[in-house]
C-alpha cells in the first residue's frame, strides 16, 4: 500500500512539473505583433468577398487581388467586440458598409467626427446614425482632424487617410496598423478624452439634428 502511495505521489509531482514547464515556455514564447504600413492610392478592385465570402461576384472590377484598401477593410472587419473611430471626413461607402457590418454583428461602435464635415453632402455619418450607431461631433471651433480607429482596444489604425473615396483611390496617403500597447494605449486615452469632452449633456452644445446624443 505504501509503495502505491509513493508511486501516486511521484506521478502527481511529475504532472505538476510538466505543467509548470509548459507555462514557463508559453510565457517565454514571443508575442506575435502586428506592425503594418499601407500606402495609398489603392488600386480599385472588387472587395465584395470580404463582406460575402460565398458570393461569386461578376462585376467588371479585378477579383482576388489584395490591395492596401482591402487590407484596411480586413483589419476593420476583424473587430469582435468594439471599435472606436475618430475621423475627420467619412464619405467612403465601402468603409461605411464595413462599420455597418460590425454593428450588425453586435460590435460596440463609437464614432467621433468633425461637426462641419459630418454635415457635408455625401458624408456617411448620417447613415451610421440612422443605423443606430452612437455618434458625437466635436464641439470646438477648430477642426477635429484626427484619423484613427482602435479595434477591440488592442489594434490601432492611424495615418493621413481620410475615409473618403478620393483619399483611397486618388491621393498619396498612408496608414499604420499596429497592436503595440505603447502606441495603442495613448490613442485609447485620447479617444476617451474627446468622447467625454464632447458629451452633449455636459457641454451644453447644440449639435446637428442627425447625431445621436449619447
């Protein structure tokens, strides 16, 4: 009986040792990071399969080609829990479609935009508002000129690119995509600061009627 106990204790100790070694090696394993640079203008290609993978699209645009714009869409559509978007000009229909798709999936979305450019013809801000997405506009007299998004509080998308058709396909622009915490966290802080600063109830500002006050 004593021999059985000794064997049992030895086996248990071995299991614990293996578990500790496994955790140690896992902790030492380098974290895979995302650090990506995208340049524009981007070639115009079909991006329909990003939204409907099973669809066999017959449009005249090139298919099956990865571009800076398709990669940007993929990063946006990777959101699973939240996306905070701070954007100066937003008129690109495909990018709007991506945000609406996230909203349909239940992803929590907050949008901050410039009050003047949100009201121009072609802006997609009103489309987001009508879909039930929470939107605030900047109440300062200066432009809210940021262009960044934070996906799932871990992935930063930022650069010179406005979310417009001309910026994507005509202008020389850039975007950096990174999940480096030292870069992501300051943008989370800046978004939260601006979100609170532009709280309509606290600021007493009067905003355009097409905004949801949240």
